[in-house]
C-alpha cells in the first residue's frame, strides 16, 4: 500500500475520532497514557501498513528513530495483553485503508497525489537544467 497525504490524514482523523487524541498531541512530547497509546498505534500503522522506515516515521512524529523503534516494539508487546487498544484499532485502520484504495474515488485521489509529485519533480528537473544551461553559456 502506498503512503499518501490522504491516507495519513485518514489515520490521524481515525485516531482522533476513536481515541480522542489529535494529531498535534501525537506529535507532541506529552506522556499521558492515552496519548502514548495513540502515538504508538500511529507509528505501528505507518511501519506495518506502509513499510515506512523508522527514520521517516521519526520525522513525521518529531521523534528520534530509536524512540520510534522502542514504541514499535512496545506496541507489539502490548498487543497480546491489550488487544482493545492495539490490535483491534490497527486491524480496523488497515481494513478501512484497503476499502479506501479499492474505491474509484480512492484511486482518483491516489492518482491526483501522484500527478502533483510528478509535476514537482519535473519542475525541479527543469530548474536544474536551466541552471546547468546558464552555466554552460557563461563558460562558452
């Protein structure tokens, strides 16, 4: 499954709706139990559902990658003991993400995001080409 802004927003909205923890609190340093649980769920979903590297998850959550690894492992440990706050929400999020991707609207949104990324890369390459051509003219 490909990670997109739409899917990220869905995950954060899901966590806020079901667990009462906003995206700002997930990215904060607050260590209240409900916030820590929501933060661990978010990190686990990003890693398991999308295969995002720990460093990138750390950037998304304002944490060091070692903190992300520790939270990931802790989530796995807790999933056997507390399935209500770990496994069940994770499975529900993954199911809904799959449903989202399988709809035509979901596919259209994914393609729109891909077009935006492609246009950004094209703009970057054109800028580099223009700069390179400008340097060649100066040296001729």
